[in-house]
C-alpha cells in the first residue's frame, strides 16, 4: 500500500533555529530520505514553501475565488510530505516515526486510495 | 425429517455458535483478509450447518467444518459478485493461493490473539477498540455493547462500522505485534480484557448477575497474553480476574440473590483459582514495575486468603489502596478505600469519607457509592438515612439480583422502625 506522510511542524519555531541547527536537521532529513530509498519504500517527497505562500482557491458556480493563506490556521503547519510504499499501517507508522519532524511536530499518515486499472 | 432430531441439531448448533463462533471468525478474518467478508462467511457457514447437519450428521470437528465451509461460501460469494473483475478478483486470487488453511489448535489460538491486537490497535479510538473487541472477539450483540457503554445502539453500530472500515482502508495488519511494539500495545489490550471480564462478572443489565462464559473468555485471553508476554501487569490482570472469579460461587445464592462479601460462605470459593491468582500476584509484585492491575490483585488476594471479614487484614488493604490511588487517582478507588477504612476504623469514619467524595459531585450517579453509604448508615442505626441511600441506589441499579437485594434491605429497615 501507499501512504502519504504529511509533516506538520511549527514553522515559526523552525525559522528561529540557528543555521547550524537547521543544517543538522536537513542532514537528518537527507539521511532519512536515503534510508527509505535504500529500503525501496520511497515513492516521492517534497518540502513545501512556508504556509504564508499558500493560496486557497475555490470555484463556485463557475466563479473562482482566491484567498490568501492556508486552509485552516493551526499551530503546526503542513511543511512537506513523503509518499511511501509500506506493507501495512504498522510498517507505515514505523517509517513515519523516523521522520525527523516526528520528534518536534507530528506526522499524519494517510493511506492512498488504490484504484484498479480495470 | 425427524423433528426431534432437527431440534436437537439446532440446539447443538446454538451451543457451538456460543462456544466456537469467535474462534471460527478469527480464523476466517485471517483467511479472507476482511472483517465483513468473514462475518458474512460465518453466517453462511452456520446457516449451512442448520440445513445440512440434521441429514448428514454433526461433523467430528465442527469448527474446522465451519471454517472450511465459511471460506468456501466466501469464495463462492466473490465469484458471483458483480465486482468480480476488480477488487474481488484480487481477493479471490489471494484466497485460492492459500489452499491449505491451518486448522491446528495453535493456529486458532494465534488467530484470536491477532484479532484482539487488531481490535485494540492504537490507530483506532479507545471507544472503537473496546466496542470492536466486545463485538468481534467476545461476540456480544451491538445492544449488549451499547449497554456496557451507556451509549445508544445506533451510535455503537456506527462506531463499529467506522472502526472496521479504518482497519480495511488504512491497512491495519492482522497480526500479533513485534516484540518491540508489544509492551506499548499491551496496555490497551489489558484494559479491554478487563472490561470484557467485568461485563461477564457484573453483566450490565438483565436477570442474570453473571455471564460466566464472558469472564472465562477474558481469563483465557489473559492466560494467552501471560504466556506470550509475561509482563507483570498481564500477570496482575490475570490474577485479579482469577481472584474475582474464585468467589463467583459464593457471590449469589441458589436462587440468584446477591450475597455480600462478609456473608459469603468462603468454603464455596475456588481454592485452585485463588492459589493460581496468589502465585501470579506474588510473581507480579516481585518485578520493579508494579501497576494498577497487580495492586488490585494484591487487594483481592488479601480478601481471598482471609478466613472471614473480621480477621481480614484491613490495614494492609487500606495501605494497598493508598499505593493504588497514587498510581491511578480515581474517585472509584477512593470509594473503595473509604469502605476499607470503614472496616478498619469503624463506619463513622468511612461514612465521612464517602460523603466527602459525593460532595465533589463525582459518583453521584454511581450506585455502589449510594449502596456503600446505605450500608454504613444501617450499621450506625441511622435508619432513615439508610432508607434514603438504598432508595437512591435502587433507582440507579439495572440488575435484577441487585434490585432484589436492595428491596430486602429496605424491608428489613422497615421492620426496624
């Protein structure tokens, strides 16, 4: 099964970290990414620009409305994701628990809907 | 067809349903990989048994027969299904790849453990874990589970449906957790098992005071856990259940009336279960991780080993409650501690403590609090206070034997006026 591991963390805290702490964090992310590539669980990943760059788009009766900011204001923001291949939820939880931000923020693990090519 | 024979077979099928349906279900879930599919298969298998057994006779191993019939029926159902081309086709392939299902006793026990760990998976809400375990592992009806939860049956049914769809869609595996995850996963399992035991020991409503098979089921699950993971708290819980279970024969009279601990004929207590319970408590208490179940078991052991109420070591019981309160602060434990203090220091002191607890607003709808209050007032000769407390209790109890007990107490008080 495929699982999307959504990384929620406090981005203002993150921005306050000194450069060497940020570098250490990035190093951990690189190591984590390498480990799941090696194990064959990596499907895709991206880091997102901070949430103030977000735009919310809605289309109602053919009229498009565009508003600023993330969909909901929360203490922890969506900062990136990993798309992983895992045997089952326990396996996915095991992977998610090793994402560096699991220690400071939280990881939401969501199964991907599998559609058969029938 | 011989009608007597048909009726006899039907009785046997009912008995087998009660004793074996959960084991069969647990194995069918493993074989079919889906809760709903397995439940349908279980129904189909029993329906087929009712049809075929009167003519063909009852098979020598009914569970194995039910498992292979259920599995066959599920495959049949999938074949006929309109969605055969897609998802069901995959399930079917998987099923047909496994032609020799394991019917051994060992495998069946493992399946039950798989089922309970899956039902108690931490990705499910606590409410869902308990509801699902009582429904799937213990086979309670949705109504029984709802009563145990004090929740409307419709809410409960929805909770179970959601939990099952989460198991399926989120890919919660049907397995016993790895050794490294086991301790973490154990807590929720212990909690659920204890609730199951209590449902059997103090059935939430109805004419029967106890439902022996449920308690026996909880004890069996407890044993299996201790075997798999000899963690102190698993032993503590098993000991606690055994020590309660040992008193079962003494708890009710021949006509099903409730008998208080102090009035019980202790020769009726099951010495074998007490011995086993005490040994387990001792083992649990020698560990450095003493938890709430072990402490409650230690309290039960003090009761079990005392020849009567008067010579019970109440000081030790109070001391154990003190430790328990530190480990797990709760108003119910405070109430029990108050009752023990009443035995150690006299009813007046106990009553003051109970009134203090009730004054906080906690336990005002918890009938044992009012029952304990009534009992202490009665001992103090405060007849009208005792009457008021018992009347309040009567309004809160849902069980027939307890109702009868309270009515008797009230009549005794009337005659004292």
